[in-house]
C-alpha cells in the first residue's frame, strides 16, 4: 500500500441509540473512527444524473481506501457512514481486499438532502 496516497482525512460515524437528560432514547450519529484515506473513483460508472421532481440531481459515488485495523474491520454498510470534506456519504459496499489484512475499500454514495 502506498502510504503517500493516504492524504485525505475521513471520519466514519456510527448510528447509535443515545439517551438525553430526560431519559428519552433516540438515534444519533457519533464519531467512531478518523483516519487518512485514499479517495478514488470519482465519477464511477454508477455515478449519474437523474430527474427527480422536475430537477436534475447528481448521484455521486466514490471509493475510500484505508489501512486495515481491527476497529476499521468492524465497519459495515448498515450501521456506519463516511464524512469527507463536510459531506455525508452512505457506505454501499465493503471490500476486504482478498482478506490480506492490509487495506479496506469502501464504495460510497453521496447522501441527498
């Protein structure tokens, strides 16, 4: 793995149930893991524009490659998301890179708001 290519800071957030001061339970995104990553695949084949409610909306996808560690290996597509440059990306797919325990690659899609 080329360490010099790890130049973009990303934060993985976990969806957890938290309790407020009154004892109410609610879902919230909390920071789980922050590291440097290689961002690639901007403009993947799955990235496209589509018409939604009379406006053109971009469906943007990218890949995030990080170094392997036990904490990062626990990240899945159902309980986590990626924050990159102030934007939110939902994890679509996790690739363990042939289970060599050297790197992890996440395919992400930008969340529409």
